[in-house]
């Protein structure tokens, strides 16, 4: 791992261990974090309390991805497994929901959540989002909830997403983007749950990298502020048919 990935890994591994021990994750600790991040974005969903408590995302990618019965969906940076469990419900018994995470403790936590929820069409695999351990053209939809912003090599992430998606496959994610006027000094002054996001992309840069990776129909829309000049966004794109 490189130093940036080490820091992210250690932070989320510690959060998972706290959750496994029945404690809070400790990640939503900044001023207003709980109103901008986590399970607050899943109003109306039937979510076990212990699963919702481990949600650390900035949105609800399932509201973006429009999953269909029978599809195979991959969640990048699946954490405690919330989006995988909800995806498994949407794609049904004929579908498949796969969670990818680089943190053993998070995988343990997610598998426990899936077992307790009685979900049989979900699985969790270990790996990084820059090198997805799945075959070419093996999934219909890729989702992610504010994880790609943490990657130190976003072009590699987008190339890997394009590789594993089938022709006409869909990308439907939420992520954290930087405002155009965010300075280096302001990035360094981040607090709370967004403190790891020094590498967040601007919307224009996000669009450009997705197009460079071969995606079409790229749509990037800011939704709400999650920190000083940092915004949650929904991102949609597709691979060519």
C-alpha cells in the first residue's frame, strides 16, 4: 500500500473493529456530520439498526443506479455492507450483489450483517478499487458511496470500472467533489468525516477522467455540501454498447 491508502485502510479498519465490538464507528464525529453523511440518506428504506449505524457515505447510490431484477451489481468500497444488502434485495434471487473492500475487518462486519439479514445473493470480496479482482465484462452495474474520492489513483479506478462492466453497463455512484475554488490550504484544514479527502476531484476533472476511460453519457451533478467547498454529487455514466 502507499501512505495515503495505508491511512484510509487504518482509519476504516479501526471503525469496523469498533462496530464489531458493538460500539460506534467514531467516523461521523465532526460538526454536522450526521446530518450530511451516513444513513440519513436512506429514509424510507428498511435497514437493520446495526447496519445503518455503520453507513458512512455521502448519499444513496441506489437512488442513482436504478437496479433491475436479475442484474449483477458491484459495490466499490462496500464497508459494512449496507448498499450491497439493499442491492441484493433489488436484483432479487436471480441477481447477484458483490461488495469489494480492502479491509478485512469491514469484510467481516459486512458478512455478519448479511448473515443476520438472511441475504443469500450477496457476497464480499477483498481487493482494491484500483485493481478489481473480477473478470472482464462480468457485471451490469457498478455503484459506490463516496469511496472513489479516497483513491490515490482515480484514472486506474475508472479504467477498472470500465473493464469489469459489460457493454452498455451502468455506473451509478455518489462521491465527494471539490469546489473549483478550493485551495490547498483549505484542503488541509478539513475536519470531521471529510478529513481524508484532500484528493477530491472537481466536477470538470471527474467528467474528463470518465470520458478518458471510455464512458459515455457522463452526468455529474452536485447535491449538497459536506464540508468547506466539498460537495456530495451523483454521477452517472455508461460503457458503450
